[in-house]
């Protein structure tokens, strides 16, 4: 009778343990218990901490469908599995985005705020021509032009400084501009000059 009693007690104990209903799953509790470990786990897998936090948030949203479930044996394992799947989805989408963002560099003209080497050389040549033209101006014309363009003086200020009329300042400036434009324009029309 001792053996049957032990067998009956074991059966009763086993049936009691397996027949007890599990408590309803509290997703909020699972998240609170596993948040730190989950985010650390995801940071090792993701490119940035921000991506890891985004994946964790999406995993929490997906975990909500299990709220109140009684048949989940390991809620933390489920949460980590969901997060792993979300991370894989995120990585696939990111990879796809990076491939789509790539383009053939030969198909596009690259813009630069810096002038091209040719334009820099042409600019230096134009400047040299301009300096020669300014040096060839009559002394008073040269002085008036430089006061206007370099010292940024107004026409009345130049007139007072040089002891001439404003009208004479205008004539000197007009003459200087015409000479400079002609010299620089001649260089632009002369193909042998640029070579």
C-alpha cells in the first residue's frame, strides 16, 4: 500500500502543478523588468543608440498583443525574440535604403562653391590685365578710381579729397571703367591669350 500511496501522491502533485492556471501576462511588468537588458542587447546589434531605442519601442508595441495571455512560459524570452525580429527587419530596411540611395557618380555633375582651376587661372589673368590697365591710366584718373573701388569713398568724398568737382570724379571713373573693360574684354576675345 505504501507504493500505491506514493504513486498516487506523485500523480496528484503533478496534476496539481500542471493544472493550475498561470497568471495573466502583464506586458507592462515584463517591459519594466527587462528594459535595461533589452536596450543593452539591442545597442550591441544596432548602428546607433537611437536605433536601439526605436527597435525597443517597436518591440514593446508588438508585445502588447500578448497582454493578459496565460499560455506564455517565458515572457522575457518572447520579448527578446520579438526585439530580435524587429532588429532584423530594421536592418533589412536600412540595407535596402542604403542601396537605393546609391547612384552612379558619373551620372551627376558635382557642384562646388570653389571656381574650377580654369576659372581661377582666367581670374588671375584678368586681374593681372586689370592691374596693368589701372597703372596705365593718367595719374589723377588712377587716383580717383582707386579711391572709389579700393577705399570705397563716395563721389563727393573723392571730390573733396582731390580738390575736383563731383562731375570730374564721374568722368574719371567712367574713363577708368571703359579702359579696364576694354583691356579685359580684349583678353576674352583673344584665344591665344588664354593658352
